[in-house]
């Protein structure tokens, strides 16, 4: 089971996730974020402090969201100007990962491109810089 609740902080949509992000719930998150994007959301922060399981299907969902919220042209420009440096999304960020979730994100390479902050407040502050 995965619950998703939404709050706003200025023009940043914050989705608070609780439960499992796996094959049974990945579409819940992906559909929610696609609807938000279609409605005009450009800045998304996922509060994952209450996610207690993350599987490969959950990672697939995060990858889909990353691609949706990270402009391809901007990534290409970054790569041309900064070869050998990974692009970090300014539009899609994560906050509050438990150690076991952090480990999964790190070992899978997601933290190269998706910023992760210790808590919700740090994540929100990162959008204001």
C-alpha cells in the first residue's frame, strides 16, 4: 500500500509518500505525478521519509518522474558544457530517505542525478536558492 498526500510551498508541489513503492504501487505515484505535470507543476519534491520499501519497480517510477520533470534540452546543454559531470535535476528532488532507502537509491545510481536532502525543510530550501 502507498498513500500520497499533496501540499504546496510556493510553486513547489510536495508529495508525501507513505508505505511501499513497488510493483503494485508504482502506477499510483507515476499517475499522480503525470497529472500534476499536466496541470502545470514544474517543481516537485517527494517526501520519502515514510517509505518503508523501495523495489526495482519503485525505482522505475522515480526514473519516469525524473524524465518527466527534467527538460531534455537542459540536460543536453549541461552535458555539452560539463562533460564527465552528472546533471542534477533542479526540478525533481527527494527528501528524508531512511538509511535502507538511501542505500537502494545510492547503489542504483539515482543520487547522481536526483538531489536527496536530509529532511523536508532542506529540500524545500533548495528550491529557493
